[in-house]
């Protein structure tokens, strides 16, 4: 497994070892002991699965407040996404900065989004299925979001006219969000 750092401390790109032959492939999408060797030692408690039927579906930017803040390990099973993490830790030197990476069924990359970061993605292919592990349970009372196109963050999304949920279209700007 290859682990790459990003400009945001704690946000990691994971490239699992993939063993393929004429039948297909095998990979360990998660191996707790191997992750611990790379200094990543959280316990995941819930798996989430989303399906987006169309290109340009944008989900996010989502996060949960403490004590239900979540670390997410995101991967794509079918299709492709542009996956984004935004630093929302007020005392962080990279507060408000973001990183984006393409995750797809072809490249099998995963993105580790730690607690203290907002997360969102935009689909690049139809019928895209995203799986992600989290280290804290969902809590409706602690669920929050930031507007996907906040100009102060300046994310370069692969679409200017995304397909949004009603909820995602009403999130506040980062400067007005509870973080």
C-alpha cells in the first residue's frame, strides 16, 4: 500500500496494493494493522454507501461537530468522483484551504479525511457508487455543512451547475458556519 500526504496535514491519499489477473483483481480496501504501520490508528464504526445516477451530482460539504466529528475513508466502487477535503479547524494554519483528488473504480485510490475537515464530492461518471467508513456514528444534531461554492474557499469543481440536494443548496458560507 502506498500512502501519500497532501498539503493539508492528516489528509492522505491511499493507494492499496491491487493484485490482478485474467479473472479480475483482489485488494484489501482496509487492513487495520497495515494502517497502524503508517500511523493511522482509528477504529471505524460505520460504513456508508451512496449511489449517484448522473454526472455532476455534488454532495457536500459535510461534517459533524464534536463529540461526533468523523474521520472518513472514502473510495469509489463504480464510476468516478472529484473528492474534496476542506480544513475547518479554526486554529489551523491551513484553515479554509482545500485539496481535491480524483477517486475512481479504475485508480482504486482512497482519501482519508480526518476529523476537523469538511468533505464533499462531485460525480464524474454516471451510476457512481461511493463507499466510506467513518469513526463516529451519524448524529443528526451534530450534522453541519458549508456551501459548496463558497468564494472564500474557492474550490475548483468539475462543474459550475451541479445537481444538489435541497439541503446542500442551503448550507452557510464557512465564515458563518458553526465549526
